[in-house]
């Protein structure tokens, strides 16, 4: 603890070196200090501790990376979900680390591709979706994904991907999304029943009442 409280380059170097230790009792306070002091040289060693045999060390390492990690730590954090199993505390720490890193850095490629659309883990998709909804600059590279999801609505039993409704609702004030929705409504009378029902169920999120009434008549017809 004395070393943790000494704010100097020499103590920072010593703390990073001590991250190679094995004892959880030693590693836990060091991880806290390295993250608190934002010692970037400790990112690699902290990342390696995501595979430590102690669940407590893995959890605190994830928390530390959330505080001072960068985009390079995203892949190791993602890979650690596979080892977390049913440990909800570790899962929470990993998820929150992704959220914190995503809000500090430009991680658009991660949130729009690696997790939100392509990964099967629901926790990752939910986390990525939360971040992506805050990033309208992701619209251009997401349009094709939204169109593909819309094409997949084929029957009343179809369950559209969560990101279709969430992202449309979050981005509906932007021109590109408005144009996309207009394309869908433009041919509403020729759509399969499942797509018509989907549009009707989500109209109020995107259009004012006046426009809504016209489109309801098209769908009802």
C-alpha cells in the first residue's frame, strides 16, 4: 500500500512489474492503484490477468481496464466472456468495462460489427447496441444491416433482430434513416402482412400523428 501511495515514475514502474505476481492479496490493491493512476504501461499486464485463476483477480482486472484501458483491450475483454461462465459478477465487470472504454474511445468498428451484429452472446449484443445507439455517425455503415434485418421479417412469427427497432428509434431523426423508413412505407400496400404489421406496430416512434393516420389507412387497406 505504501508503494501505491507514492506518486512517482519509479513507483509506477515498480507497480507494473508487480502485476506479474501470483498472489491475489498483492494483485488486488496494485490493480486498483494502476487503474486509479492511469498507468498506461500496465495495460498489457492487467489484460493478462483476465486469465488469472482467481475469480476476484479477473473481476478487478476487468474493472481496472474499464477505468484505464483502450481500444486494444477490447478483444481480450470480449474473449474473456467465454471463460466467465455463470459468474455474474465477472460478466458485469466485463460488460461495464466495454461500456466505459466505448465511451472514452472511438470503438465504432467494435460496436457496429464485432458485437452488435455478428456475435451470438446476448450480453455483448446488448452492450454494443447501447453504445451504437448513441453514435449516429455509425448510420452509413449500418444501413445495409438494417435493410437485411427488414428483409428477414417474413412471417407474423418472425422476431426481427433487436437492433432493428432500437436503432431505428434512436436514429429516426436523421435524414438517412427517414429515407429508409420512407422506402418501406412507400410500398406498404404491396408488402407481406408481417411487414405491414411491423410497420403499424412501430409507427408512433417515427412519425407524427398526421402522417401516421395516412399510413395506417394504407396498411389497413
